[in-house]
C-alpha cells in the first residue's frame, strides 16, 4: 500500500534551487536511504515529506490515516520537561496515558500529602494495568539506556546536544508510526549503539526513510536508495552496495552518451561553418538540432576526483606521549598513557561517548594541557586539526576568498599547482557556489569548506575529530581518496565503522577509567577478535551439568572405565552422522545468507541460526573427542589386563 506520495514538488531558497518537479511514493515495508552532497536539499526534502514545510509547487498526498514520525537533526524540547516526559509527550493515547502517569509522579513527589494526586495516581496505575502500558514504559526506558541516557528525571535543558539528539531518537523509535523519518540518526552515538540501532530497525514493522553518512548502516538497513543530485532525484533498488554498482553503470552510460554528443556536436559544427543557409526545411531542422546540442549538458561523477595534494616534509620524529594523565574531578580520563606516533601511521581512536577521545586529540593539538606527563613534537611537524567546532567564518566573505586565505594556488603531490577555484571544484563546490557568500551555505557545506582549508595548508600530521558527523558520503569519499595519497601521519576519532575500516590500520581503544588499549588492525578486525574472545571465554567458563542435548557431559578421567555405557555407546555410534548433519545445515544456511543480502530481517535470522549451529557443532566436536579418548582408555585398560 502507498503510504505517501509527492507529485511534482519543487523547493528553492532565495536564488538557490534545491529540487524541481520531483515525484515518488513510499510504500509499506520500504526502507529508503536518502543520499546526496550537503546543501542539495536532503533535509528540506525530508521536512516536505513529513509535512513540516510546504513545497513551492506540487502536492503531498498522505494515504488514509497513515502516521508519520519525524526525527529532526536539531530537535526542539518543551522547557522544564524531564527526559521521560519528553519521550512520552505524544498524541498517541497509550503514550499520553504514560505521560500523564509520569507527570503525576513528578507532582506527587513535591506534594506527597495531596489526597487528590494520590487518587489520580491510583486511577492512572489501574489504567496502565488494563491497557498494558507498563511494557511500553519499560521498553522506552530500555531504549534510553541503550542510547546512553540513564537519568530519566533529568531536565532536558541540562542535556548536551548529543544527549538531546539521543532522547529525540528514543522518542521517535517508541512512537507507533507507519512511516519513520530519521535525519542523521547515527550522529552522536558510538559504534556499539549504532550496531544496536541497526538491529532495532531491522525489526521495525513500518516504512523507513532516513539520511545517514554511515555506509555500513545503509548497507544493512535499507532496501532502496534515493540520490538527490543537482535538483534531480534518482532511485535505485537495493542497499548501498547495490546502489554503487547501479550508479557506476549509470555514469558509464552517461559518459558514452557524452562522447556520442561530442561527436554529433563536431559534425554539426563543421556543417554550420560551411556557411549553410537556412532556406530549406531540412536546413532549418539541422540548425535547430545544432542549437539543441549546444543547450545539452552531460554530467559525470565528481566522486572519483584526484585528491593527491602536497604535504610538508615530515622527519623521523613525529609525536611522543610520555605518561600522560588527565582527569576532571574524580573522573580519570587518561591514566599514564604513553605512545609513539610514527611517520605514515593511520590510527583510529574509538570508545564509548564521554570517555575522553576528543580530550586526547585536544592534548595532542595543544588545546588543553595534561595534568602530568610530557609531549614531544618533532621539529618538522605541521599539524592540522579538524575539530568538532568550526572556526568563526565571516558570513559576508565569498567561498573562494576563504580558501585563498590559505593560498591562491595549492601544490599537488607531483609538485604542480592548481588554483583555489580548481581545488574547490574537486571538493564539490560549483563555480557559482564559489562566488557565493559563506552565509548562504548550509551547515554541512560550511564543514566541508572548513575541512578543505585545513587540507590545503599542506599539513603532514592530520587530526580528525568525528569528521563523519557533518560530512556527506560524497565528501567522505573524497577525503578517503585524499588520505590514500597523504604521506604523513593521520589520527582519527570516529564512530563510523566504514570510514575506520577504509582509513586506519591501528586502533587506540578507550575502555574507561583512563585505560587505553592498543590494537593492530582495522575496526572490523577488532570487532571479530572481540567476538572470538567472548566465545572462548564462554566455552571456558564452568557450567552446571544439565540434561540437555546441546550440553557436553563431563567425563571423569580419573576413573578407569571398563566399557562404554549403553548411552555412551549409542552416542558414539551416532555422533559422526550428527556432526555431518550439522555441517550440512551450516552449508545450507550459508547459501541462504548469500541469497538474503537484500532482506535485512531475514538476513539477521539466518545469521543468528548460523551462530547457533556453529556453537552446536563446536560442542558436538568436543563431545566426539571425549568419547574417542574414552574408547582409547578402555582399549588401553583391556591391553593392560
């Protein structure tokens, strides 16, 4: 069933056209990812679909009683409300009941002797019982905890920006809706929480429309990609990986068409130069065709531009931290941490929010001082720090002048130079955008411009603090290409798993209480290692024997068995066939996993079954080895006798 349709919608701001005559629909069960360069109008399009703003032209049609829930990038909260009150403040009757219950609890805490409030609370409790609302309240608290919000009674005005976004996300997730619209839900949450959100949305029953820069998230959650590109909307069936394949095909076709167009253009130009006179109908037609060709334009992808810029020479000594310690009050952030950063290092810094990752970058950059310890920086180091707070930009300054402050010409890797304008084009700023005042840029475009200025200064040590929070996928692709060619040292704080896998080969892991572990490998390597360790710990943990098929029974190796028991003998006779059956099941599940790559829910089901079968196989193999040892012991005893 079609939930919502937009027909021929257009939207412009002042002299900037965002999109024009866009038509598409969202159906039940669709899971759509919207992508595009920052400033192209993705958030505006979401707001039009959600009914928050009106298009300049066209119409929006919502089917029947379809309920739409929208998560904004910058949620607005009611003043004075607590976390739980904000989460439950809804027009939904069941959520409104829980909201009234929470409000009454708050009032009665201030006036415990108020008989009227006591009576009201008892009535609301009874209604909660009869409507099964306790489970809803419990689920909401569980979602908040998973999102890192544990103080449910905290005033929302005291929350940080990241906490406010997570409270708003929790509210959106528990609202019953037919279409859930999420604008950058993966911002301000750590890697583990992103993985939890993937799993949660995998079980989501309604339709889904979201903007995110997290490519692993897109790949695992959505089954359709919409790309907003220069006012046009392109639709691709499948996840992000399939989108890349289909977009590459479209770009190749576009290039072939461009070549054909160029050939026709040359032929027509030659004909015009021969001095054709527009006297006949045929000649008029050719002149019109020539004019049409002149008016046509063909665009190729900017994603794969060459970002091999120059960098200052970096000596052998880069940066050394010696016994760095930093705390705030009683909270240890960094405890006696020592590390030597070498030329060419690609280091990712990960860990839960609030553990001190940005603090470490600020210490390295010299923005804050450690409580104790030493920092030694090499003499040739030229550091650039892309932090979470952009510098103040003059809104009246033109984009190109802002970049020219770092230099009118930028040196490339091969020693040649390109102009600031050419560099801006490589960073997805069109010629028109380059001459626009900075004040007309979107927030994402300003962050892209800020990053570009950092890169063109020819640094040899680059610090990046959560670059994926504000940059679109196309810009991240360009940044990744730049880092591929960057000869210096890179230190990155990020929760974006794809970006980490793509760019780093070593990890510093913040574990809490000031502890920082080291790991050689990318993020996926680290996650796999952690999963293996958990399985090994679980297998080594002693368990109380119970009579279950999947449990390995303990054999007393001190006793000298005379013969196998009837049960052991039967198990010994059958166990190899059982193992073969499990291995066959695993092969079947592996084939199903490969075929279910487009269905996230089914894929998770098969992956879970695969994990269960692998554990079952491991237990059976272990039991098989014990039975073999037992048989060998019996044979040995017989020989001794």
